[in-house]
């Protein structure tokens, strides 16, 4: 390690190589603070060459590394490794090119999602994936975790918008996956890289697709007496044949938190709130709106409200997008889950979550992408109470298992990270996991790229999620 | 966020410091609006990073001296409070933390001298005047002086406006609708006495009687925001005595003073009950001039003959973030005939003035000043309105440096007859 750090010092000046406690501590966690790990060093490269040199050095010394953007992962995807380094990509934040004619862009990985859309706006273009943290999170992170967002119901996840990646593989070799052409030859290597949670190296440059900003939006708020009724309304809208840009549900607790945070003007007496947004050409939206109104009329909504102007629409979305963090107002700690169920089984899943929550004696707030069955139960607990975290984790495990039972997934967009590692063997067979591992080994023989994330390691992880995390038992991670 | 701070040895401000730490969920929504994070790009210079560092220090895991540079870099602009969905009151952590850490701090002689000079001149208009004359002499050699002194001299205007004395009472015009006391402030009184004069005229014209207590002094906010609590309390106590109780509100035209005076209960949390009660009674009456005028129902001036004018409004951090006052000044300005209000980009990002920050951290402050001026210039406004003397001087100064001078006025000056 000493000679490794010695060589790092030849790449980075002291002000971009952090080794002292005070500059390492702020990097111990990302958006999941239940897990904290101090890295051996943090480096702040200014260009691709420095990243490549760093990876070569890591490969040579078999030192693991974690590439990190804004550190907003909710699954511990950018949790550092104590014997490894963090490569902070925040200063690689240039939008290298916007090609309005072909509606494409080329960016560095540290560009903030919302900044890309802002840069596209003068050309009438935007980047469609809109994770709730879009004001903060980076394109590199979106790519690594195949992020979604409220509008991925209509426009798809990040993977649908990435055309090419100039990537540094874990040994420092630079390859071009895909390119900025809209169609491509050969296997979908870009697809393999997107959502790989950093296991295949670092994206140096990303070529992506921009979409024309919709001509018009129509945003509807409908409130209901029960979550189930809101879920049924979603089914009714889908059955009518409309494909809205987004369909989101928030329950009473989530409404309360979001309202306290941003005063979005949500109805306060509702058990559930459904946000539906139509977007596109004005004539099409008008026709869809008529159909939408007709189907919502049959759903026993307590109150239906339409955003009167763009400010009101933005406020509705600000409330929704702040909801996770806003729950911090209701409880000192929470765990957010990200399970997916088939849309037709939404009502059933919500009922079971509320039963499981009551059984565990914990409050659960629900905010979710109803249109694609992506649930976000937020389990509230007080970490200062002995055993509370374990109890919350146990409940989270039960919820995820129920999602799997219904034919869904343990994650929709937050990724596996370290948090859901132990559920991988429940979702995938041994053969599936072995195939993943062989691919990983082929690209990263020393397993240095974001080691310990997504793929369970050699030590067989416990199938139960109660008690200490399997990685804690293995001494790889710890909580403070 | 989980922590292991024991509040027993932190005194009464311990609870105030722990609350924001517990509330922070480390989501990172504060990052893009933080002026230091957005210029430096590293976690220790971000709000959530500093919260982590203060937590570790208060837990006794690292020494306060190790995290000093990152705590010092914070402008205290509180943009993070505005952008925080979890309701973290960062200001209630950083101010007491600075005071706690200051007690353990060994400052260099030059630092001590600089802070001493700062706290002995800025809060005293007459000394400030003398110092500014002295500064103009030293201007040619400013760049050879220690950084802080150099910045202090550079920022001092070449010539100060004539000294202005105030009467003790200004009666309301017409039927009296209310009675207020005005804090005339310290640095502002030397740099731009016209602001308070305009405030008195506008208040009177709106039927408000204005009392200007003779024995008042600096409110102590400057000292408070750099962790010098003792001095701040001394200043506050003097004003508790100076200000009459029989007024509807204590009005200030400086956002920094308003936010500081509204924080008196935190400043006095550690003191005996009498002082704390007094602090609470005083603080509850403090209102920014725009907040007050908006609340009583502002009667706009008759400006039918005035030519139309485009005004860009600059949100002072201590008004927008610390006091959450954004719509009142806009509503007031829009009520004046002929004014078209423009909104600059990056409204939430500090201009770099931040109390004495542009003196103590001149590099970051310069970068922020440059960025703010560029955003304001891009609006194409004829003139800039803002609610704080610090912002006003900083923006004016940096627009001059860039050789594209902007005219910056206090909001109240536009609400006066044109």
C-alpha cells in the first residue's frame, strides 16, 4: 500500500489526493448512511488520462477502487472500501458537445443530470431519465445504476438513452462501447456496462440521446381514501390505453413529509395521492386528457386538481422528488426499499406491506412509480434505539421477498449496491450468478472495480437478512 | 443520521447542535446550491460533509483543528437550509459549533490582529470612517500586505458619503398605522446612510412612526457569525437596553443584522434565564423592512411620471435563506408603477460577501463575486436591487473590477419616491 500511495502522489498534487482523516471522513457514506467505511485515499482527477493512470496503478497493485459522482446512491453503491481508494469524478463535469441536429450529446461522467437538461433547453432538448435526485446526481452514476425516475414509464430507463461509452476497463485499457450512432453493430456492450454498478470500470465519456422537450404538459392530482383505490385508478388508466409520462402514488405519511418540506399544496386529508402527467404534442395531449378525465371520473376520487401553470406543475414535482429526504422530518432514520412488482399486483403488494409494517410495529411511508410497479416503501426507525435498525432491516427483507414472490424484482432503479447483496441468491439461481461472475472475472480478474457491490463474494452470503449484514460478518464493512 | 455525541459536556447549545445532525439523511440535495461545493467540488466543503465532520469532532473522534479549514470555508449563507428537504437547520449547528471551537482555537498573531481590527472598526461607524481614510492611503501597496488586510483595504470604497445624523423620532404622515424602532446598523451607516433615510421616509409615508434609539450600537451579528459569541452578546445586551418595548417591530434594513438578531435566543441559550428571556422578547420583534412593509399592506409611491425601469432582484442569503424572505421584496417592487422585475440565474448562490468572508477568504469570495456579477449582467437589467449592504458593496466592487459597473441599490430605495 505504501508504494502504491507513493505512486499516486506522482499522479496527483496534494490538493487533489486526500489522505488525512478530515478529508476522508466526508466520503465514508453515500446516500445510505447505515453503512460507513473510510477509504485509504480519495483522488480527484481532472482528466481521463489521470483516471487511466490511476486504474493502471490499481490494477498493478491489486488495490480496489470506487468511482464516485455526487454520492447519492441509496443502496451503498459508492460505499468506499477500506483498503481501496475513491476516485471522485466531480470535476470531470463538462458537457463536451451537444448536437441539436442529431439530438445527441457527449458528456463527462461528473455532469449533473439536471445540468445536462438545462444545457439542452436552448435547443429545445432534454435528457429524459429524471431520478428524484436529478438536481444532484451525475450522469456517470445514472449510467452505473441504470437510473430511472418518474417519467421512465413512458421514456424508459437510462439504458434507453445511452448510445456509447468511452470506458476505462479496470486494468486501465480504454475501449469504445457503441458510439454516437443511433443504431449499432454487434452485441449490446453498452447495455452490459449500463447498470453494472461500476464493476466493469469507469466511464470516461458518455454519448447519449436527447429528446425534444414536450410541447405541453398536463398534470393531474387525484386524492383517494385508500392506497388501494389509488392503485385501482392506475390500473383503470392503463386499461384505457393511455400511456402517461408519469404515474406516481404517495401515501399519507409521504404527503405529510413532502408538504412540510416544500408546501406543494397537496391535499392533506387524503390517504393516497395519485399524480398523473401527460406530455407531448398539444393536440395529442388534449385527446389523452379527455380519455384520462373519463377514466378518473369513474374511480371515486375525493378530489381532482389540474396544475394551472408551469410553476404549479414544478411545485407538484418538487414535492414528489423531495419526498424521500423529506421523510427525514418524520423520523431520525429510515430505510428506503426499491422492490418491483407486476403492475397488476400493486394493490396486493401494498396491502401486504402495510400488514408487515403493523406486525413489526414500524411506520412505513410509501412513495412509488405506480405506472411501472416500482415500490419505494420507506421504513421509519430510530437508530438510537437498540435493535431498531435490525428490526427495520428484517421488515425490508420481508417486503423484498414478497416482491419476488409476486414475480417482481429486489430493485427497480436504486441498484443492489451493498444493501441488497444478500438477496441476489434469492432472485437469481446459482447458475445465473456464476455466469455474472465469469463475465466480471473476464473483465476484471482481480475484482478491483467497485469490489463488494452487486455480486455476492466468494463467501456464501447468509440468506437471511436479520442480524449483522453478511459483509459485516466478513469484516468488509462496518457501521459506526 | 446516527451519532454518538454526548451532550453533557456541550452545555445548553448541545441540543441545538445535535438536532441538525440527527435530521441530516445525507441525501446530497444541498450540494449544488452550496457556494463552496459548487466551486471546489469536494465533500468536506459541502454542507453534508461539514455536518459529518462536526459530528465526528463533537464525538471526540477528531480534533477541531483538523477540520478548521473546511468549517472556515463555509460562508454561512444557509442556501443548504433552503434546499434541504429533511429540514436540517444547518445554521443552528454551525454558529454554536464555531463558538465552541473558537474557545479551543489557537490563532496566529496575524489572524488575531485581523479579526481584532475587523471587530473594532466595522461595528463602529466613526472608526470605520477613520479606517477607510487610512485604507485609501494604503491602497497602492495593498497587494504587498497579508491577504486579509489586503482584501480589507481593497474592498474599502475610495470615498464615503457624508456623515448623517438621525433624529430620535420621525412622526407618521397622516393617520398613524403603527410605531417601529429602527436599527441603523454600523457599516451600512458609514457606507450608505441613504438607505436608512429612505426607510424612514417610506415608513412615514405609509403611516408608521419611526423611533431611532440614540444609544443603539452594532447588533453583534458579525461577531456572532464568526464565532465570537462573547462580543456578540455584549453588543446585543447594549441594544436590549437601548430599544424601547412599546414598538410594534424592530426594523432593520440589513439582512445580515436581521438574521443575526432573530438568532439571539441561540446566542443566549447558555446564559441565565433573564438574559434569555430578554433575547427572546427582543428577537420576536425583529423584522426586515420588506417583511414589515409587506405585512402592513404597502402603499406604493406615486411614480406615474417615472420612466420605466428593469430591475434584477438579488436575493441576499441572510434574507432569502436565513429568514426565508423571498416573495415580500418582489411583491413590493412589483407594486411600484414602471418597475419590471427580472430574475437572475443561480439566485440561491451567495455573492461571496457573507459578513466578513470576503476579507477572511478573499479567493473564494472573488470567484463567487465574479460569478454573481456575470449572472446579474446577463439579465440586462438597468439596475440591481438587494436587501443587504454587504451584497450591495460586493456586487458593486466586482462589477467595477470587471469594468462593467452595475448600479446596485437597496430595495427600499426603489420603494421611495423616484
